[in-house]
C-alpha cells in the first residue's frame, strides 16, 4: 500500500479540496453507506478516512455502471 501524506482523517471541506470537488458533492457522496465515515467530538463532526475515500473513489470508478 502506498504511504499517504498529510492528515489521515479529513473534514468534509478538506475532502472536497482533496478531490477537487465542492462540499455539496462530498455531502452527496456521504449519503452512500459504502463510504465509511466516523464522528468525532461532542458535536459528532464527520471525518472521512483518506484511505477509505480513495478506495471508495476507486470502487465507484470501476463500478459506475451499477449505479445508473
């Protein structure tokens, strides 16, 4: 597995920046139960694991025809 630089957990805005999309796109992606996320802190803020996000993108790209 390749090493991943930077933080392991991403906020929604950081995930959007990482992917080059807007925040709304990441929020829509989070509606998919296949994209793992965790909540942190008392306010249960969502964080997305960078490796899980990369795996989700890879899987979605390979299986795009199953979603349409």
